[in-house]
C-alpha cells in the first residue's frame, strides 16, 4: 500500500503518516547518519549545500557558499541571486518595516522521509536534505495537515478513503 496518493501535483499523505509521528525505528540515528554522510557524502541531495557550512541564503532558494559563488535552489552556478518575489518583498515590508535581507545560516542536513512515514526507513524512501530543502519538500504535507487540523478544530469529522 502506498503512503501517498498523488493527483494533479498535490500530495495527499495517508493518515497513518500523520497520526504516528513517533514511529522511528530504534536504529534511526545510524540509518540517518548513513543516508546523510555515506550516501550523500555530507551534501544536500537537492541543492548541494555542504553540511555544517555557513552560507548566505537568498531569495527563491539561492545561496552563496564559502567559494563566494551564487547557486540556485538546485545547486547550479548562477551570476547573482534572483530578485525577491514581490509578494515576499511587500510582506516583509509590512511586517518588519524593511525589505527582506540575505541571511547568514549554518547548513544542517536532515534525513527526510519522502513518503512522510517515519516507520518506512528504506533507503529509497530517504533523502539527505538541508533544512531549507526539507521545509520546501514538506509544504504540501503542511498544507494538508493544516486543513485537517482546521476541520478537527471546527468539530468536523474527517474521512480518509
């Protein structure tokens, strides 16, 4: 049984992937370390950021590493960071009173479950992702759980078919 059902670019995780967040196996630390440092060799498998490095994080997932070269959200070299999206620019101006800025961040690799089920630790289901890529990968899951939680808060019954 698949733990995700994919329709029209939206991911709807199976309920058991959400309702049992503590189902990590006993050897999770060892499995996670193997994925992050043996298979991925200490680099994010999506954007190629090195674990533990201090980087400048820019708009749309762009970043500048210790080599002083800009990379896009997939790790390809680019001349300069892209402009900030206007929605993000105005939201930052409204809430903070200033335009968005580059952030100086330390890269931390995570072992991400591609099907969002912590009990499924097969290596084909795991990917070494930096914190930025991991958050972006989980956006559909977060939107879905936010909807489920809103339904539950209103007292609605949620049916999983």
